[in-house]
C-alpha cells in the first residue's frame, strides 16, 4: 500500500514539474528589480534517485528556482541617490568594495544569460529525474503484480491444505466417538455390577439380620430415663444451693463491711494529716510571695542604670554629630578603637540597641517571674482548700466508722449461731452434686453409644439412598452415552459440510480481492506510461 501511495505522489509531482518546464521555457523577461549584492543563483539540492521517498520528491528545494534577473526598464535611478546609498554601506571599506558599485548594462545582460543557462540545465535534470522515477515505478508495479500472483498461488495451496486438515479432523472425531462409546460402556457396566452387590448386602445383612434400627431405639429409651433422674438430682442441688447462697450473702456482706471499715480508717488518718497541714501551707504561701517579690524588685533596679547609660550615649552621639568634620570620617584621629567618627557613631548606636534588648529581656524576666509566682500560689491555695475540706470531713468519717463497726458486730453474732446448720447444708449439697455428676457421666457414655449407633444407621441409610441413586445414574449415563455418541457423529458431519463451504467461500473472496488489486496495478502502469510519454514530448 505504501508503494502505491508513493507512485501516486510521483505522478502528481510529475504534473507539477511539467507545468514548471513550460513556464521556464517562456523567453519573455520581466522588468529587472533593483540590483542587489547577491549575484549568484540559489543552487538546488541534488536530485534524488528513483527509489527515494515521495516526500523528498515533493520538496520544493529539489525544483529548479526561477532566478533569471529581470531586464531593467528604461528609467535609470538617480546616480547621486544610488551612489549615496551604496557609499553609505561601504563607506571607508578597507577591502575597496566602495569602488565600482554601479554595474553596467552589459554586465547585467551577461549575468542574466548565465543564470538562464543554469535554469535550463536544472530543468533538463528535473525532466530526466522524473522519467527515471516513473520508469522505476513501472518496475515496482510489475513486481507487485508478480507478488500478488504468487500470493494467489499460496492461497490456493493454503486452502487445499486446510480442507485436507478438516477432513482428517472430522475423521479423528468420528473414531474418537466410537472408541469413547466402547470404553465408557465397559466402565459403566462394571460400576453397575458393583452397585447391585452393595445394595443386596445392605438389604439382607444390615437391615435384615442385625436390625440396627432396634438397637438405636433401645439406647434412646435408656438415655431418656437417665436424663429424668438427672433432673431430680439437679432440683435438690438447686434447693440446697439457694440455702447456701443465703449464708454466703451474709458472709459476703460481713466481708464488705470489714473492707469498708478498713478504707474509712485509712481515709480518716489521711484526712487528719491533711487538716493538720493548714498552717504549714499558709507559711509556704507567704514564703513564695516574699522570695519572688525580692527577685522582681532586684530586676527593677537594673532599669534606671540602663536609662542613665542610654542618656550618656545619646549626649556623646549628639556632641559628635554637632562637631562633624568631613575629613574625620576617613582620617585617623587619636582614638584607638573606632578611630573614625562614623565608626564611633555606629558603635554608639549599637550600644543603644543592646541596651534596648537588655531592657526587653528584663521586662520579659519580670513577667515570667510573676507567672511562676501566681502558679505556685494557686497550687498552694488549692492544697489549702483541700485541707480545709478535710478538716470539716473528719467528724462525718468518725460517725460512719462507728455505725459500720456496730453493724459488723451484729452480723458476726448471727453467723456464729447458724454455723452448724450451714455445715450440714454444705455436706448434703456436696452429695447431691456428686450424684448429679455420676448421672451426667452415665448419660455421656450412653449418649456416645446412641450417637455412634445413630451415625451408623444414618450412614447405612445414606449409603442405601446413595446406591439407589447411583444405580439410576448409571442407567441414565448408559442411555446418555449412546445418545451423545450419535449426536457427536451427526454434529461432526454437519460441521464438516459447513466449514468446507466456508473455506471455499473465503478462498474465493481472497482470490477475487487479489485479482482486483492486479487490475488496479495494471491501470496504474498504463497511466504511468502515459505520463512518461507526455514528459518525453516536452
């Protein structure tokens, strides 16, 4: 396809080249433009070979340029103006180009003839190149036709091979279907014999002689009786457990009372200690206020010193500025440091700046000390408030402690009275629980036996159903096997006929397409030959 596009492009280019040749053969010369410094024609690029790409052939740089100068008209430019312009370009040129700037009419005519000869030569080269290109295109098209005919021959062989493969494939399917019928039928017949043997064993032995269903029913009745005895034993356990729980509740209550008494005693001791610390906290508050007040007052004493120092520095700076001498800014004087006046003034400004930063630091320090003081006093006052609350709470804790101890003594007296009765209840309860445990163990054993027998019964019944279903399935598979074999053979023959027709149709379409391409290429060759003939006539 790319070759065809290239050839079509070359035909279009050749038409343009023909028009260019006609235009260049026109001997009429247009009026000449104003002469320029350029006297040589633009050289076209070297022509491409016939096998170059169409893109290069269509490039304007490969076409000869119409560089024939125009014949000057009758009017001559003003010598003074022309000379002035050219002299302005080559004024005082060291190369001597400012001499003989105005060519004569003979020189212009000679240059025009030289350029016209070059143009004719380039046109001739373009014509020869176009002829070579079109001849090469004809050669390419003829080779393309040969390739298409070869391709058609390959297609014929390919589809003959496909038809043969289709016949072999269909034959293979038919043989496999017959072998599959024979093999699977033997397997299914063998399965059917095994199935019938297992069915006969279950019906005669398992459900006939041993009769596993009767064993399962007897085990279930025994298990039911054991469960009824267990219910009665658990009711006795429940009754005696309730009696024991009442006693345990009283014991638990006595224990909780003792724990609460211990907590109140501990809390009462802590509260008394906290109440006794009120005076100590007040002393700490006063100490914090005094110590921080002293530190803040000390920092405040630094500020007057800084103010006095700033005042002194500003007076010195004012004196220096009032006696300013321009030479003092760059002439050395008697000062060892900051010898120049401007340096000294700058150092005084730095001192003022440092004092300002120191003053800011002092103010921030005072603010931070105030914050710390307030925080400490707030914390101490919080402790004092808690101590005041503890002082008021002591009497209420003492009253609660007295009430709890009285209740605890009464409960201990009651527990001592019923102690013998509780001992008997616990002993009987232990016996009932042991009896219940024995029954549960027996029930567990019986349940395992019943579960095992029931499981076996279910398995046998499942096997019976499964074998019956398997027998039906085997019979169905035998029937389906014969039907599917017949269906496979029928479908294979039908597919063979259909695919064979499709292959014939597909081969015909491809051969038809190739014939159309060959026809188009032959038309294109004819068209190219016509173009060559037109170019040769020019």
